């Protein structure tokens, strides 16, 4: 592979991973349009390479978030059960369902999620000792204070994560764009914990889908390797930036990011991109 091409792919991996790590979305929103428009990859090839980049981003970010006790490992593994099933199903369905239909649905879901995060204040349910509610603590990376929160709506969260896995695997954008708002708005998990937990989860989801694409012969190993190197480096930078962000502005920035992703998706559906 041309050294210039390798450098370009590594740079893209770094930039996409920084954004993906901060907000827990993996960077697929950048990988897909760049790989298809600038590098001429087919949709399936771009998705496959994007999933590898997401795996690398998750690996680098999760190692830091878990060590800092920002991720909710127990909840992440629980939600990942249905998400992984959805991811494998999505990779299989990708050959039979028109992608523009799924992209339109995905775009609408993102707009709805962004609106909820903008107009609904973050609600953290404090520990009440009520039976059946999952109680956790996390360490705020900015001031190192230990905070407590409870998780609700577990069953409906599991169901939505199945859809997130399907959409993630079929579009390659990353289920974090759905899972972070789900955890923050619906399950009342602090935004920093939701983003860190999503970063932990998306690698497992992406791995489930990437295996299927690899078996189908859609994974370009040279492109994937260059993207993965950049994504791993970017995740290390992203975790450092995340430590310095306040939860309030971070929620606002994430809402704006969701709207940007939805615009990109609809432009792609309309044939403009």
C-alpha cells in the first residue's frame, strides 16, 4: 500500500477516534463517508473497515475508562447480550435489506434522541434502597469525587439495544449514537458514565458484526490495519480530553453531534454525498 495512503488512513483513524472516544460512539460516522467518498470503497467494505476502527477505538478507550472506574462494566455486559445478537443479525440482513431504509430510520432515531437530550434535563436517581433497582457508584474523572446513581428501565433498555446492534452492524455508524442517549435519558445514567460504558460496549458489538463481514470477504485487511492503528492512538487522546469536560456542556455537545450525524445520513440517502 502507498505510504501516503497509509498516512491518510491513520490520520482519519486518529480524528474519528478522538470524537468517538469522547462521546462513546466509536467514530463510524466519520469512517463511512470518508471511506466511500474519498477512497472509493463499496458500502459493505466501508462498513467492515469501520467496524474494525470501532473495535480499536473501544479497546483503547475502555482500558482507560475501566481503570478510572468510569465505565459500568456490569450494566455494559448485560446490555451487550442483546446488542451483540442484533449486530450479528444486522450483518446477515445487510445483504437483503435496502440500506437507505435503515439509514432513514437511523437518522430519525438520532434526531429524536438529540431532541430529548436538549429539552429534557439530566435526571439522576439517587440511591433509595428500593428493591429491584440497580445501584452503582462512579468516580468523576474531573474532580475525583465518588457519586452514586440508580439504573431503571432495564428490560426496555435491553430491547432497544437489540435494535441498536442491528443498525450499527448494517450501517457501520456505531450503536453508541443510540445507546448513549438511551442510557442517559431513558435509564437515567450520568452522561459521563453512559459515554464511557458505550465505549466499552461498542467494541464487542463491532466485533460481532466484523466477523460476519470477514467471513463474507468484505473486509479489506490493509485498510482496516491502518485505520485501527490511528483509532487506537486517537482513543488515547480522546480519553485525556474527556477528563477535562463538564457533564453539562458534554450533554449539549453530544446532542449537536447527533444532529450532525443525522444530517450526514440524510444527505447520503438523498445522493448528495
